[in-house]
């Protein structure tokens, strides 16, 4: 097996800008990073990989095997979101439409990244969560049709 040491930096919270037809969202606009919203699709025909990886993110350190690609995430170009009983809003068009993500299924060797508490604030929710077992690795990718 080949070994790759990956150091991943993640945003401390996920945010998306929303423009409502009636009013601005009360939740925060995007900060830093790509400021894109993605729609992820399952993929078929992935070949098996056998990479070993060790990563550190904001929850801790995790060692795992990268098994195979499981989804592609495309930046959203146009959108309409309608919450129950409310007027709809839009996610802004992608600022980096060439950046996609391929997500890979992983098998955990060991991790200390479990049970970390965090808060998410975006236009869909404001919620407290706790981290659980890592399940996939998503890597920025170029895509051609």
C-alpha cells in the first residue's frame, strides 16, 4: 500500500449567502473559502484504491484507508429553495464553477475526532451537533464531460 500524509483544513462553520425575494436572510453571509454551494451525486464504475492516509482536521487526527470514489459534488449554478410555508430564496451562483469535489469511501483505522461539539449556522439551519465517525474524504477535483 502507498502512504500519503494529508493535512486538511476545514472551515469552522458552513455558511451560504441567500437572497430572498422578500427580505435578506437573518443568518450570516459566506466567509473565506470557495463560497460555493454543491449538489452531490452518487457515481458508478469506481475502481478500488488502496491508499493509506493520516489526516488532521479541526476535530482531531484520523488514520484510514481510501477505498473508492462514491460521489461527485458539482457547484450549483442556479437554485430555488422554498422553506415550508415561506417565500423562496436562492443560493448565489458559484464563484468557482470549475471546482468540483470527488468524495471517497474510507475505512477508519483509528481516530480521536469523535464527540467534538460544534455549531452550524447557514441559511437552512442554526444547529448544535457532535462529531461522529468519519465516513468519506472529499478532494477538490477538475471535471470534464
